[in-house]
């Protein structure tokens, strides 16, 4: 890297696709599925990776990357430890934002909405469909809390591996499960040349219908 390199000099012009009002689906969840399928077909690495943003009751934000694990007619699903930082913030302030970046397609999707806890049955069904090692990891990790060492964590994993050696699946931990984000706003962002990006925003009205508008880049 040159000695005089500056981050501000990093630039890339976007010209891969366009996004037109008359080409998008009238339902934004259906439009999301269209774009998600295109990301799959384009072999985007981990297309279900998304930034999950939460906030405390007094507005202090935090964000992290998690994995989308399902899409229904009106919601987006993910799973985590309820006692993690995000779990605690969602308990106190059940609103969240999701952001997908599919750089290979020069696209973003931004989703905002209320958050609901999935039923224990839904969470158990998904939990026990995961690889056994991931199930053990969920039991072993007191997510977001301080631990003395990596060795402490690995020792707990060994204990659980021995305890459940003969089991096909572990029971779901009581402090682990799923959430659904029910959106009231979804924006589709398509990179365009000279930073004149296409932005199409869907907003849910009080009557439960979606309105659509183009935003300036």
C-alpha cells in the first residue's frame, strides 16, 4: 500500500443494475424475495448475513452481523440468546433495523420494524434442526457476558459433548430462541453511476397497505 494512501481516495462507480418504480413488486417482502433469490443465483457469499441494529430505551444504539433464518409473508426471522446484549435491548425496546449488503450486485436493503418473540415450539423446531455442535455451542456460551478464558468455554463444550453423546439433539435452552421483525418500512437501494443511486421506499400505512416512493440518493 502506498505510503501516501488515504482512505478518502477509495472509490467505486456502480453501474451493474437499475431499479425502476414500474418494475418492483407491490409488496416489499415479495420484492425482497426476488432480490434474495438473485443474490443466491449470483453466489453472493452468505446472502442471509445482515446487520441487526437495536437500541436501549434511551436511544443508545448497537449493531452486529447475524443471519436471517426465515422469511414469512410479513416478517423476517432470526435466532439468538435472549440474555445477550441484543436480547436485553430487544426486551426493553422491541424495535430493530436490518440491513443487507449484497456488494456483488451493488445493492442494499434496509428494513425497520417491531420485534416479536417466536413461540417456544417454533424456536425448538429450528434449534434441533441445527448441527449438533451448534446446539452444544448455544448451551455452552453465556453470550455477551465476561468469561475467564477460552479454555473455560472449551471445557464446558467437552462436558456437554459427553453428556449428550448418545442424543441426536439437545433440548432448547430456555434462554435461547427466535424473533420476528415485522416491518413498517423497507427500502431497496441500487447503486448507480456518479452516486445517483436508485432508492425505492415502501412504508406501511395505518390501514395496513404499502405505499411506495422514490427517494433522492
